[in-house]
C-alpha cells in the first residue's frame, strides 16, 4: 500500500504557545531541527516567504520527528518553519544533506526582524544568493530567531537537516564527501576489474557483473549529485533495477529452473521501459501527457519506490525457488543478495520516514549493503573463474598427455613403416631382382631352341620387373621422409619425364598451387594418387599414340585438381567400361578418398582429372 505523502505526521494543529524552540547550547555538534519543525503545503507553488510569515502557527502542522525531516513522494511545494535560540556566541550554519530537491530556499528572520534569504538548486532568482556547496550550507548568523525553509521537489527523500557552527559544517561536508567518494571509488575500481576480466576470460557472467557495476555507478552519481545522470538517460534507479535483474536471472540460470518466474521478472522490467518509450514519444506531441504506468500505480496506491520493491521481491522469490532446487550452488549468492536487498528495503522505507527503523545511516544504508553484496559477488565470481581456470588447466594437461601419446604412436608407426619399407626393399625386392636375373640367364642358355620355355621365362622376367617397380613405389609411399606434398609433386614430375620422354612424347608439368597452400595428404591418399597418376601415364605411353601430354595442378572451390590431358587418339568411354585400368582408377580413388573423372573420344585425346575435395592446409 502506498504510504501517505507525508509519513507519520502528527495530525492536528498545535497552538502557538506550545511551539518548541530549538536552543543551541553546543554549536560544535549536530543539532537536528526535526523535533521543532512545522510544515505547510503549497500546492500552487505561489506563496512567498512574506506571505508564509504572515500565516499563524495554527495554519502549520507539527512534524514531531526525532532527527530527520522526512517526506515521501510529493508534488507540492513545502514550507518548513521552526524557531531557534542561540545560547552560544558562535555564528550558526544550517546544513542540508542534499537529496532529490530541485530548489531549496532558506529565509532567516533574526531577533532584529531583519531578513536574509539563501537558495540552492535550480532557477535561482537574481536577488537570492546561490549556495553551491554540496551538501548546501546556509549561514544563519549569530542570532537567528525564525527560520523558513521551502523545498520544491518531485522526490524528497529523508533529509537530515541540522544546525552547527562553521567548524562542524565544514567537518560534516568533508566527512560526507570522503565516504561518498570512497564508496564511489570502490564501485569504479570493481567495475574496471570486472570489465577487464570479462574480456580476458571471455566470461559472459562476469560481463553481466560489470554491467551491474556500471548501473550502480550511474545510480550513485545521480543520487549524490556528482553528475546529473537522470537528465540524459532513463531514471538511474530503474537502470540499476534492470541490470540487477539481468545479473540475477543469469547467475541463477532462472530460465532453466522456472520460465514463469523468469518472464515475470523480465516482464516487470520491460513494462517500465516500454512505458518510458511510449511516454517520451507521446510527449513529443503533448508535453503534459502523464505516464500511464504511474497513473496506474497511483490508482493502486503504489509509488515508484513500491514498484521497485515489487521487482526486488520477485527476485527474492526466484532466489528462494532456485535455492530449493539447488541450495549448495547458490547459498553464498543468496546471502549476498539478501544483505543488499534488506539494505535496499530499509533505504526505500526511509523515504517514508518510518519511525521504528534505524535512523543512521537512514536512506544511505543501501551503500554499505551494496558494497557487501558486490564484494561477495566478486568473491563468488573469482572462485568460479578460478575453478574454470583449474578445469582448463586440467583439460590442457590431458590434451598435452594425449598429444604426447599420439606423438609416441606416430613415432612408433613411422618406425613400423621404416621397417616395412626396408623389408620390402631389401628382402622382397632383392628376391624379385634375383628371380628376374635368373630368368634372364636361363633364357640366354635356352636360346631359341624352346620357344615355349622362352615365352614363360619372358613373362617371369616381365612380371618380376613390374613387381619390383610396384614395390619401389610402395616403399616410396611408406617412407616418412616423403610425407610432404612437395615430394609427391617431385615424384610425379620425375616419373612423367622418365615414362614419356623414352616414347618421344613431349611432357609439360604445370603446378599453379604455391607450396604453402598444398594440402597435407595421408599416406593412403598419397599412395593412391601416385598410382592412379602413374598408371594413367603408362596407358598414354602404351596406347594413346600421343605427341604431347600436359599435367596441370590447380586449386578450385576448396579442392585440388590434378589434370592429365593428351592429344592422342582417344577412345569411346562407353565402349571401354570393361577395361581393368578404368576399374583400378575408381577402386584406388575410393581407397584414397578422392574423385577420378575421365573424358575422351575417338580422335580428340583423353583428359583424366583427379579431384581432392575439402583440402586442409
């Protein structure tokens, strides 16, 4: 329920003879005026100090508060009246805690009926002295008698107004500035660290925490009048509320636990900002258009502070719900949030000057509460970041161990390949060479006497030599020293010249792909590419009757193309599907993971193209 505009005011009139007088016996300490204050509403904002001075005391209402002159949300101009008696010889000063007023005026009537006026805030009349100190300090002289204070504001928070000498006034101002600046410094420092670490660690939650800190800073700057933030952006309390809500739901992962609570919280925040946008747009046409949301809240007897409290209680409900589901994960955050929420609620209630709430530090209690919260949140996020770093370090160690094991396996594989290559070259190759040599010797001894034996020996010799070449190619493919793509191209160039130039065929080899952009082939892929290439050149040398062969290597559409073309007699592809050569091409292409395309025709030559797709550099 919305509290009355003036909270806990004593209803009724107090007779003139019963008025209390503030007697100053010690000017070095704070002398609150609240107990001695009477107030008068000026809804028209037209009364002057001279007119108010002519009002009898019966026209005022007694405030009867202990230490704080507190008002809630109001739109009237307020006049305060109290009497002072200075029992010291020192000059007195009236000190205001400087809250959300637009203008404050102090009119002083001394014992000689002389009047002086001072003002702080906006729209200063030319004949008034403007007081620029923060908080405002108004000189009252040595013998003030009756003091009138007028306050114009849309939001008059609980204000600590007291009287003391100059030494006390300056000390109060200094202490006030020190603790406000100290708190602001902590907020800024935490924001800078959070912002830096959110970028370095790429942690989105720390980023939301930095955004929360930024909203606290804007709210703090506006609340204590360091900067008029509210003139340039949306009301800082609602930005703070929104960022607090965003961090809250992100930290708790509330959307996972309860979409209903998530959308309720986000909806309440969005309602205010949608109302703000609509109001701003309509006021471009009608400057007096009232906020629809505020009209609804006033009808429900709720002010803007109550609306913020509703959102905060929704956050509390979300925290309780998640705690039931997973208390161990969020209990520290729950303590931090509860401390800040309690401090914020007390600060909000201080707007209404509830007498049973602790006065010191009245509506500043949110500052230490917020400091405690951000400290605990920083600790939680630091622990979380530390845990993530430990997990990352552990993962890195596991990856390093896996890489070492992979390297060991690769080295072992290289050794096996070396051994196989040596065995093939030294034992099988030597045996085949011996068979070929023996067949040749026998063939010479037999001569031409036995044609059938000669034919068999010739076949043995030919098969042995082909097997030797095949083993050499296999040994070359197995050799780890030939794993680089440059070695494959060198081999292809060399075998092309060797096979074709002996048949008086001109050979052109063109590589258009730089060495740094050549793909890394697997052993199986490299072996099959080479064997298809070699067999294609063999077929050209034996059957094509070509005069020129061109090999062109180029890259297109993330694929490597090896194109072999000749100007030979060609053949009809549709009539030669039973040939073993074409079947071998497709078989090796499938094993090597690449494509082979053949196009030819009688009298137009042949084009064989190998395509390696999705190459990795």
